[in-house]
C-alpha cells in the first residue's frame, strides 16, 4: 500500500479559500485543532472520521482519500447536497438570510421537523445551514423524537444575529467533501474499509457530557464498546487518534495507550465569562504521536512522565 507523506497529501495553502467547517457543532474541534494536528501521524493511507460533526480535522488535512460518517443523517445529507450542487445550496441559504426574522426562524424550524423538504436535498441543506447559524449559540439540539428544538439566537443587546452567507467557504467545503465517502448511521459502518496503515480519528460524544445533537444516547456502555473498537483497529495496524473528556472512565478504558491531557476553552455556556477551560485527553495508538508533523506542545504527556506504552 502506498503511504503518503504530509507534504504529499496536504495541498499548498490557499488562504483565501481554505476549506473549513460549514456548521457550528457541539464539540467542534476548531479550538483543539493545533493539538490534534501536532499528533497526526506523519504518513497514512486513507483517512477515517466516523464521528464527523463539523469535521474540522478533515478540512484542515484535506486528505485525498477519506471516509466521513455521523449518526446525524441530516448532517451527512447536507454534505452530500453541497457536493452535488453547492451553488444551488448557496442560493437557498441566501433566501433564508433575506427573510430572517423570529417568525421566519420558527416557521423554518417547524417545517424542518415536519420533513417538509424530504425529496428536495438542496432546500433541506439550505434550511439546515440557516437554522444552524441562526439558532442559540449555534447549538444544534434535537429531542428524543429527533426534532430540532434549539431556540433562536440573539446578540447580547437582544437583537437577532445578522446573517451573511460565506459562499466561498461553502464552495471550498464542497471541493474537499467531493473526495470523501459519506456515511450516515452507526460509526462502525464507516470503519469497514479501514486497514493497516490507515488513520482513524474518533471524536465521539464526550463521556458524561451533553449528547443531544442526535436522538440516540452515547452512555457508558457505548464508551466501553468504542474503546474495544479502538483496540481492535490498533491490533490490525490502523493508526488511531481519539479525543474525549478527561474522566476516570476514559483513563481506564484507554490505559496502556498514549494519553495526553490538553485544555480547551468551554463553548456551550450562554455567557462567555462562564466558559471555563476544560481538560480533555487525546489518545493515540498504533503509531508514535511524537513523530508527526509540527512541534509537540509543552503539555506533552510524555514530558510530564504521564505516558504509558502498551
């Protein structure tokens, strides 16, 4: 199997049109991205991200071959619609932005939950982008029935947010997503093609935290099963990186692997002053995370003597 070095699979920087997440998602990795990039393996075959969400690491790496998956089928359908007709999706978002009022937001949310645009992928994609950007704190939230129930977002002065479509960002995302296979559903289905030399990044719902961006739960049993999947992949020669909350359960589940502790600013509280930094862990296995591109941070667990090798 051909191994691609970082300089091969990461295209030259194009600052004006760099691909980046096009949805704001709970647990998005934009603020943790430097820590993740510092631990990416130097070379790998195919890239897998089975809990894609906003897919910040995927967009930063822009791999030539990738598989993305997510339990939120609407998110995957959004990505597919952008690949198929990004200009049509941009036009739809612009219509919503021109009509943006409190009444329009709640009417759109009601129509979304009624599946009013089933069979119309571009209209549904445009509605999802609009609702994601216009809702409270960008917090896409669904209830047990799968209905999106986030209230409208407002500025500190009570006024509605002013929305402007970032057409170039959507176009750049469309080009990047066109190189990926997209799967909706259980994360294990997105891993079926993973083989020795490939790289998998897991960003599951964090242990003991908010998970209401899909209708299903991800509790202790699911965390244990995920850890078993991680270890099976490593035994098969797959290179694995995972982020999660720094909890006793996570520490126990991944004992023996390389565990780094990092801090990320909190993002969910409605008041910025209360968004305190939280400890997270980055778990790596199947490769030496100290041998990847970029400089290791001073918080490297190995430097603190906290690394445990299996």
